[in-house]
C-alpha cells in the first residue's frame, strides 16, 4: 500500500502561497500605478471656442450702452384752470404750431365770471368818463369865478390909481380915494383866495381822476385775467413741434396743474445712454460718441453725466452733431459708444467672457500648434468694449480662448480637435 509523503504536501502549500502573494503584489502594483496616472484632458471642438491672438499696438478704449433718442426741448402743457374736456382737436403724432388748438375745455362758472368782469370794466369806464366831465365842469366854473374876481380886482386897482392922481390935483375928496383903495385891497384878497381855490380844485380833480383810474385798472386787470383764463380753455402748445401724448379723455374733469399733453421738437434730438456704473467712472464732458440707430450712425459728444446711479447704471446725455438718418424719431432705441481714450504701445487681446478690468483671471493658452491648451493666470488692465489690456501672463502672439470655459475649470489642460 502507498504511504503519503509529508514533504510533498508541504511543498505544494508553499508553492500555492507564493503564487497568491505574487498575484497580490502584481495587483497592488498595477493599482498603485493606475492611481498615479493623471486623467486624460477633455477633448473640445476647436470650432466651438472663441480664440484670439495677443497683439501689441494702440487700443481705443470705449464703453457702450443702450439708450433712447429724446427731444432736447419737451414741453408738458398743464391745465391753467379747472374744466371739463369737451373735445380733442389734434391726435398724437400730428405736427402743431405754437397757436394750434389741441384741446377744448369748458367751465361755465369761469365763463360767467368773465362776463361779470367785462360788465364791471365797462361800468368803471363809464364812471370815469362821467367823473371827468363833472370835474372838468366844476373846474371851468371855478376858473370863470377866478377870472371875474381878477377882472374886478384889476379894475378896482386901476380906479384906485386914477383916484390917487385926481386926489393929488384936488379934484376928488379924500373919502372917494379911501373908498377906492379899500375896494382894491378887498378884491386883491378875493383874487388871491380864488387863485388858491382854483389851484386846490385842480389838485382835487387830478386826485379824483387818479383814484378812478386805479379802480379802472383793477377792473381791467380782473377782466384780462378772466379773459386769459377763458382763452386757456382752448389749449395751445406754445411751441412748434409734434404732439406726442394726450393724457386726458373727453368728459374728464381736470384741475389746474394737470398735465394735458406733451409736445416736442422732433428736429433737435439728443441721446440718453444708460452706462453701467462700473464703466462710467472715466466718462467726461466733451468725449466723442457714436450713436447707432440701426439705420445709420450719428456722431456726437457727451453733454451731461447724471451724478446719481439708478438700477446699476448712470444716464449720460449725448449731443448729436450729425444729420439724423431716416427713422430717427423721439423714443427710438439706440446704442451708444463713447470713446474714452487711446492707449499706445500696449499688449491687448479680445475681452474674455468672464474678465473684468484690473483683475486676474485664468485663461486657456493654446500650445502644441493649437492642438491643446493650458490654463494660465493672466492679469488684466484697462478694458474697452471688445478688448482688454494685458499686464502679465501673456506675450505678443499668444493665442487664448476667450469664450466661456467654466465647465473645464477643474482641468489644467484641454485637447482641441
């Protein structure tokens, strides 16, 4: 019978254990090697990214913003009196003159007040005429009395002088001379009194006429006011232009100060641009502006900068200097480009999607003849509408991807197909 050998079994166990340990070592080494390998860079279609080349030269620094064309002269027409809208004579969009009637209002109380003021004015005029005639008659009577007294005085004075001569010659008694002297002295006093009375009558006449004239002027002013208020019921623009808005309806009651309509001069327009507050800090009065009306470009210059910020933007007014293209009308939506400055001998490239001026961003720079791209930090400087200054990280001739690469932010490299 066969007897098992212990040495052979022991050798088989050792050999199997060695195989297992060797297999484990190989698996561990492969696993370690695989873990040390870097992941393959993602592949990107070259046609789907925006690539630009870094250049050196002059860069025109600009900012851009949307806006609208607005008239330089706009007039809101308020209601001057209370009234009811009876008729809208002119519709929005029509050309109007300064005296064109746009609306007609009615106010019966005002019409009655105007009639009363006219009646009072006529009564004051009649009273003035009557007073003038009466005072002139009294003045004439006073002048007649003064003239009669003066004549009597001159006659008595002459008679006294004659009697003086006759008395010297002894032709008349002293009593007659004394009587003639007393008569002349009496008439001299009466003559002075009548002259004073005539002077006072003249002053009184002028005072009474002035008082009546003041009353008349008051009545005339009230009449003119009522007349102007009545005339204001026929609403006129006061300037030549185009009627833009009528803010009331027929039958509506309006109070003084209510805006009824708006008229603008369609020839003299300006652009109101809305510039982002972060880009508006370098804008100055007088800088050149180009206004795109989508039917042509209009040159201009900055005329006003709103000091306040609203909704993250500042309003910049641009005065238009060129001829308006067809279709340039008030409230037209436009785009404006403001030229800030010209930078000479600088490195610049197209503006990245996620790159603000004076910041550091990471961009993919093309390598290996454009077959791959590596992520590099780039320091940006001053920016324009479509370009930005390069301060550090790139050199002239480098090509970088400017489109959105946020989906590959976790990769240092990408492959371009």
